[in-house]
């Protein structure tokens, strides 16, 4: 069940991109880089699938009604 709207997807993609840029430019390293890398992967995966498992138990949806 898709529960992520367009703006939510854009924000998640921007977050993943910001983390990737921070890593590529050397702003983060070590354990922090690993943790942020996992966060970036989760943001990217949820954005691409338009589904956030954390939203499901609470019935949250950022998709417009009727879609």
C-alpha cells in the first residue's frame, strides 16, 4: 500500500542526496558515515517504493485522497 506523497518523496530524496554529498566531500566519516549511509538507503528505498513501513501502524498517508 503506497502511503508517501510527492512532496514527501522529494524531501526523502533530497535528504538521501545531502547525505551522499556530505560523504563524498568528506564531511562525515567513520561510524557516523555508516549510520548516515543506512539512513540514506532507507530514505531512498522508501522514496522509490512510495511506501513507509513506519507510517503503516499509525494509518499515516501523505498521498492525496483519491489516489
